C-alpha cells in the first residue's frame, strides 16, 4: 500500500467517523485488528453496535467503492467482529450489523504529489446492513 493510498484511507475513515458522530453514533474502536483482519470503525448508538468498513475510490477506477468489498473481505470482517465480541462480553446484548461507508471521489487522486484531501469533492454512500452473517 502506498503512502498516498494510506493517507486517503485515513482521511476517509476520519470523514466517516465525523459523519457517524453527527448522526449520534459514539466511537468504540478504530482500526481494530485481530488475526483475521481489521475493522475500520466500531461505533455504537443505543443498543446497536455497528462494524463499519470504509472505502474511498477515485474517479476512473474500474469499480465503485462498495463493489470492492469482496466476499473474502466480508468473511474477514465478520470473523474479526466475532473475535471482538468474544473479547468484549459487555456488548453481547447489542444488536450488531455490518455497514459500509463509501466515498466516491469525483476526480482522480494523484499518486505522486502531495494532495489536500479536505478539498476533495465526493459522494458519500452509507450502506446499512451491507452484508450479514448468513451471506
């Protein structure tokens, strides 16, 4: 992963977190890792615990952001969520779901020059229940 790609991902996660917090969600964990994979954001609102995958794609890519969450990636996120819940029994009674927050950038992102991501124009797509345990 290039430095530019990592920076874009961090920007997207920060924007996603701000968006969710404005909707009343509270951050529980960010970039939670297990041996199975990583979950970008874990947020809570009342008795809902939401595992969020954040994607950002620039114009000209072959697929939209939500289309790149493969079945394999979904399985890794689910396994990581199960690991998290096993380590966090105080969330056992919460309703859990898997969402995706996808940033579709309207312009290409330069791979080699410094870019101010905060000036980017994008469409944000929030897919609640993007995938489930039984898929």
